[in-house]
C-alpha cells in the first residue's frame, strides 16, 4: 500500500535572538576592545584585527612571509615555547592576513585569558622573525604558491580579482614564487614595525568571562603596545561588466566560470537585506534558481553558487560554476538567463520567505558558538555596526518585499553589470564563447 503523502508544515517564525552582555573600551594607545559574555563552555576566544593595508605591490609577498613567521618566536619565547605556553592554558594562536587586515586568532580556557593576552602582547610587540625561520618559510611558500597557482579554481579567482580591481590591492591575493623568494627577514621585521600598531586596531573577546573584568585584563597587558599610524585602503574604482576574459588552460577537461561585480557593503540599510535575499534566491543555497537549473535540471556542474564578499572598502557579488568543457557556453547561457530572470521578474512569495528563513538560520548557526560569535562580531564592528545587528538584521530580512528584491537584483545581478572570466581550453571554447560576448585573452595574450 502506497503511503499517503503528508503536507510539509510551514516554517516556524524565527526566534528573536538574545543579545549578550557587552563591554567596550578604547585604550590610550588607540586599541578598541570589545568583550562579550557567552557562557556554556569555560573558554574564551580572541580576535585581534589590525588594519594592514599595504598599497605597494611589494607588500603582498612580504605579507605572506609575515603571516607564515609571526609566531616563530618572540623576544621572550621560542616558537616551541610559545606553543607550549598556549597549550598550558588549553589554547592556541594563529595568524592570517588579507588585503585589509592582519588577524591574530586565539583561544584558551577562560581562566587562562590573562596569560593569553600576555602572549598576544609579546607577539605584537616583539615578534622575532628569525632569519633562518623566515628563509625556511620563504622556501616553503614558493612550493605552496606553485601548487596553488596551478589549480584552475585559484587561477579563476585571481583572474576575476584582476579583472575587477586591476591596479588596486584587491586585484591580487597570490604573489608569485619569485616575488616571495626575494623577501628577507629584515623586510618582514620592517613591515611589522610599520603596520602592526594598536591605533585603529580592534580586539574582540567572547567567552565565559566577565566583560568589564576582561577589559581590565586587556588594559593591564596591552597598554604598553605602541605605534602610530592607521592603514586603510583607498576605495577602488567601481568595477563594470562587459566582455569576457578567457584564460587559456590547454587540455583542460573542464572550464571554471566566474562572474563578479559591485555589491552593497554590509550595513543596517534595508537595501542590504534585499540584496542579500536576491543573492540567496539566485544562487546562495541549494534550493536557489541557479542550482536547480544547471545542477539539478541540466547536470552541467556539481556545486554552482553565488555569494557576496566584503572588504573594508569594496564589496563584491561573485558567481561560480565549474563545468565540463563541452558545456561551457551552454552553462554560461543558463547563468545569464537566471541572472536576467532574477533582475527583471519578481521572485515568488514562497521563494522570498524561504530565503529569509535560510539567511536568518545561517546567522543563528554562525553565532551559536563562542568562536563563531567572535568572528561575526569582528566583521560587524569593523563595518561600523554593533551587536544589535544580530537582532535587527533578521527583522529586516522578514520585512523585505518582492519589489525590493527585484530592485536590488537589477542593480547588482543584471548580466551586463557583471564581469566574466572563464579558465579553460581556449581551442575548444573560444569560438562558442565569442558568440555570447567579446572574448579578451587574459593579460592581452
């Protein structure tokens, strides 16, 4: 007997999030500190965000070397001793950089917060960058970069950055192995002295802490960090679409398609919520139109998607799809079709409701852990927002109308507004792509 189909119940109304207790202080040296209580686990997570806007091309390989060697010891501790000291308080430190920032991530048992802050203070004030360690990491990074620059997805991402932000630091994320090879320990130390300063920096602490007391711990251990001058990248020119950049990869069995264009920055403006939902409906989750079209219906690709990335001075819509070489042009036709459809025809009430619930749910998941809340707050605070955004953003999502989604889709998802990059075998795809748009070989080649 065939079981009777059961109606799927409607989605429940999202719960209003409870905002955590927050304390904030700006130290005399310019460091902004925000401490947030989130109990449940006896841990504390730190996110130290230091503006790190290297404007010159030579800053890129130096930044990579600094990232790799910043934790290779301080004036007080060797690399091993630093790692052991963090392990003794149940934690670890890590470093990462991008065009906008240097980020030091730390975690420890809550009772180990004072010690973790001492060690972070050592790193920012007296990182040693031993010559042998820098030389070893420089050699390792050359191998890493050769590998990454041989991967088509990396080539496509870098080509899109170059297409959108040529001449701006956002236009490159990967130095060449030869550029890294020329970096010395002295150059890294100089970069640290110039850019690793407290003025304009942000420290976020989240965990099983008393916020006001945590601020006192920070002041006692980081007030001695000194240095002036803040770094912020200039705004790049607004990228525009038109034409198609083809990066030749002879013999490739698949093509890597990337489209990108300008997006709204993360703000409390209702337009940002509407743009975010336009992205979700188009390609931001599995039930999106793009996935249903070129994955579920056509079978062109396994994981097409779209998203919005945020830098300090520019935000970008990015569309991605990796497809078999023989369906490169048809896939691009379908992507353009779905972009045009979301930009010119209203989304349905059901699509809008599903996208709003999904987006609110993802935010709730991202902030459900101490670590996730710390990373989210770092981004919000750097964008000029505050903890109240965690409550007001889902409310704005719920109020977005279909007309507002279409308005933002016209501004940010219309095909003519997006630049297109394809990495693939030019001998097999160029003629068909030429029927869709003017094809320009990468770097004028």
